């Protein structure tokens, strides 16, 4: 910034302006600019840029290693998935085999139980048929006996005489149909 001086007469004098624009100091300015640029270049090329390069190389190596590890893990995961699928298929096959064996055993037990029940039912049915036949025979005998006694009593009540042979023949004839 230029300095201004005001005199008593009202005249304003302007002093030198910005030192950077003063042509008399340009040589010194260019000299110090070159020194500062060389110092900055040397500091950056010898200290900062190697450190940055080392960090970038380390990061690149880490990324490469991580990608390789991820690929290895991906391959291992695919292998593990194949092993899992195989184990699952084997387990399903084994389960189906066990179910088939259990069904066969249950069917065998069921068939044996059904055969036993059929035998018991047939035996009870035969016993029942025998009992029914005996009951029918006994009932027929009782009906015949009651019919003979009743016929004798009815004939006697009507005032007639009936001998046993006639009553037996009449009841037998009637029982036949």
C-alpha cells in the first residue's frame, strides 16, 4: 500500500507502492523465489513424497493381499457350500432310508396285528356261530316241548283226549312248515 503524505499546502505526495511491484527489487525477489522453490522441491522430493509413496505402496500391497485373501475365502466358501450340499443330500437320503425302514417295520407289525386280530375274530366268530347253533337247537327243543305241552292242555281244555303220539305228530308236522 502506498503511503500518502499531506503537506500544509494541500499537496499530496505518494510514496513507493507495493514492494513486490518495485522493479528495483525484482532481482532479489526472483533469487529468493528460486531458493524457496528449490528448498520446497528438495523437502518434498526427499522427505514428504517418499513417505507418501511408501504409504501408497503399503496400501496397494494391503489391498492386493486383501483381494487375494478374499478370493481364497471365496473359493473356500464355495467348497464349504459344496460339502454342505453333499452332506445335506446324504442326510436326506439317509432320512428317506430310515423312513422306508420304519414304514416297512410298521407295516410288518401292522400285518401281524391284523392277522392276529383276524384269527381272534375268526375264533370268536366260530365260537359265536357254535353258541348260536346251540341256542337255536335248544330253542327249537324248548319250542317243541312247549308246543306239545300247550297242545295237550288245549285239547284237554276243549274236552278232548289227545294221546302223546298224536300230539307229537301234529307238532312235528306243524314245525316242518
